[in-house]
C-alpha cells in the first residue's frame, strides 16, 4: 500500500509542477534554464569553501591530530560506555560527510553489519549533521562573517545526537 501511495505522490509531483506552471502561464523552459544558471553560479561561489574544508581535513588527518585527540578522549569514552571505534566517526561527522561515511564503512567491514558498533555508527550518521562543513560552505557562500550561535548550537545538537544514539542503541541492541 505504501509503495502504491508513494508512486502516486511521485507521479503527482512530476506532473503537478509543469501543470501548475501552465495554469499560472509561466514560461516553463525559460524558468528551468534560469534555475540552471543560478545553480551554476552557486556552485562557483561555494567551490573555494569546499576546497578549503578538504585541505583542512587532510592537514588534520596527516598531522595526527585526530589520532591524538582519540587517544586523549579514549578513557573518558570508555567510562561512559562508548565503543572505541566510534570515536573517529564522532570526531569526523561534524566536519565531513564523505569522511564519516568512509569510517562507517570501515566499522561495518571490520565489526560486521549487525554488530552494536555498526548499528550505533549508522544511527549516529542519521542523527547528526556535518555542522562545520555546512557553516563553512553555506555561510561562506552568502558571506556571513559572524556565525553568532550557529556553531555552538550545531555542535551541541551533534553531541546530543551522538549520546542519544549510543544510549538508544545500547538499550535496543545491547
């Protein structure tokens, strides 16, 4: 039943948007082309920020910063019951989505897809955001220089997502 409803909704959206444009007498092709041009302009604006983030991440990884931080935090995290293999994911997630997916993939291949670590890592990925990446790229693209509370609130929300993921997965699967 859900598959049938989702197929109908998809068809409604695909047919509904052009139909709405025709009813409102909007030039559909010209609007499509203008949207494509705007999208290209946005890509040009955010590219330097994306390159900068990847260079910074590479420098931090190559310098051993993440490994040092992991070794410093390991005793605290073992005290609260966080599996050690989740620490690199928790550190990488606010910075890079692709980097955290690579860490998730490594956890799944080494621990197994049904392990508590893999289930918790997957839940962390779904419960957190790439906060620093989003702020750097999107705020940079629109030239926001004062983030106010965006960074601190975003990182607190990420921490809440990580802690909640650990506790809920231990309760459900542990």
